[in-house]
């Protein structure tokens, strides 16, 4: 019985480690007003051509999780319909990619 529990424990540990390696990176940054440099609340940040994205918080910060490695174009949109595009690259084995955008 102990051998079975030990085997199941090891199998679950290996499965968790494998899934953690397959998870993508993180893109995080801050959206700011181009004139005042204040954070933009509720700006939409979308990775062009995907369904991945986020909205900025009260300080203008945003986080997009589980992004597969590759090159992407981020599109920023505010309630005033201003748009900005920024190219970012998420690399394999890189947990985080940071960017800042003034809209």
C-alpha cells in the first residue's frame, strides 16, 4: 500500500512540474497619460491576434498571464478611443516581460 501511495505522489509531482514548464510567460507593465504621466485606469491591453489581454488597474498597471513564447503586438485602448501599439517578445524560460506605454 505504501508503494502505491509513493508512486502516486511521485506521479503527481512530475505532472505538476511538467505543467509548470508548459505555462507561458507574463507580460506586465503600466499605461500612462502621455502628457501627465499619470496611470490610466481601465485601459484595455490586448495581444493582437489572440484572445489574451487585461485591463489596467487604478494605477495603470496591467498583467497578462500564460503568454506562450513568441513576438507579439500589444494594442492599448482607452475609453477615449486612443490607440497605441507596442511590440514585445516573450522568450522561452523567461518568466516575465515588462513594458510601459504612454497613450
